[in-house]
C-alpha cells in the first residue's frame, strides 16, 4: 500500500487484550522507563494512535506504538483508539521502516535497540545500504565491523546483559569483550558489575583479570568471583560502591600479579619511612617497568623549591633501593 495514506485510515477502538504486545518483528524498544508515558496518558490521554496489523486469522500485532500499548495496559484500560491495517495491505519491511522512522522522530535508541534495528533490517535490505544509509540514522559509523558487533550483541547477549547495557551499567566496548566467554561466566561478571556499579575502566580490568586468572589457575571465572575475599568486598556495608570497586580491582590485581603487588608494598614501606612534605612525592613506573623512580615537587618560587629540596636531602634517601631485591 501507499504508506503516505496511512494517516487517512480512520482510527477505531480496539480491545487491548486482543493485541499481542510481545516483542514482535517490528519492535525496537528495550530497557525503557514506562512511567513518563503512563503519566502523560493519565493527564492528557492517548494523543497519537498506535498503528496495528490484523492478519488473516484475526491476530493483531503492533507496527508502531509498542510503548503506548504497554502503558495503556498498565493503566488497566479496556480499549485503545488505533489505526488498523490488514495483513495484505502492507509488507513486513514497510512495517519495520514505519516503526523505525516513527521512533527516530521522537527519541534516540540505546545500544541494545540499535542492535535490534540492524538485526531486523538484515533479512530485507542489502548490507551495503544498511551500512551507508541506516547506520548513520542510528548515529553509528558506516562500517561493517560496527555492524557485525551490533548484530552479535543482539544475537548472543542474554536479557540480563542487554539490560545492563541499556541502563548504562555495562559499556558497549566491555560488553563486546564478554562475548568471548561462556554465558555462565558472563552472567557472574555482569552481576558483580551491576552490584558494585563499576566504572568503565574497572569493568575492563575486572574482565581482563578474571579471564587471565581462569587460564593461569586452571579454574572458572564464577569460582574466582565466588572467592571469599571477593564476596567480603561485595557485602561490606562499611564501604560505598566506589570504595568497593577500588578494593575489588586491587584484590584481583594482586592475585593476577603477585610479584608486582609485593614489590609495590615494599616500595610504599620505604617511602613511608621518609618524612616527605605534602607537595613532595616519589613514584615508581607502572609495574616497575623502568628501573628509575620519579620525584615530584610542587613549589611556587625559587626559594620555596630550594627549601623543599634541602629538606628532602636531609632525609635518609639511601633506604630507597630496588623493592624486587628486598
């Protein structure tokens, strides 16, 4: 049919219980908050009628308005005024594109929804056209590698993982790393990320350390995260989430790099024996990759620098030795 004439279809009341509100082939909504829409309908009613399709057996599915139907059902409404098409009036790809542009006009898609859109387009539209035309519409770079990542996200990620991505608890880049491990290990990592609300960098470190440890120790990721030390950090009510995150990563790093962790402890002991001023610091290179240390001095003028350096030289700096030897 001519989709430009859809607005000419006279809206009619439809019994809500007759509408299939499962995530059908046109749906591209995931991880949304229904409350604002519910409150809007309560105040001013349904402004934009959903578009439905009735097949030859009489089953009714949603083309556009998935959230609106969900909101109305949550309000215990009996009927909704909708535009209804017969199954023969419109092709599946036309339904899909109608829903896509209906959504693009009013909101931005989260990463899970972008994966849903691209997966639904693949059977109907050539890959080149998806890459060059539809990916920019979704705010994505026009390349096949990105397309492949989003298709993999939609096809292989479970509901819990997708929920974490949609809610911003798990970054897309780190989610892609999780696709390389089994689903049980993936779930255990996602649960911990969600519970402690790890930062993006901490998420990456958690994934890296647990995968490495599983290979090194010949154990599983769930067993590593079920360790009493990890459980103690996770359940410690005296720490807030940022403190738990730092403690968790510190614990896993010490377990992954025991020699480096031991050297860091020895280095801190050496430095702590010096009575350094607040604006004077001594640091080592990451993982002691360099044999040299760094002295940092903050000062406001020449005399203050001279004073700080003279005070520093009075310290017993000979105690600063190679922590590996200690």
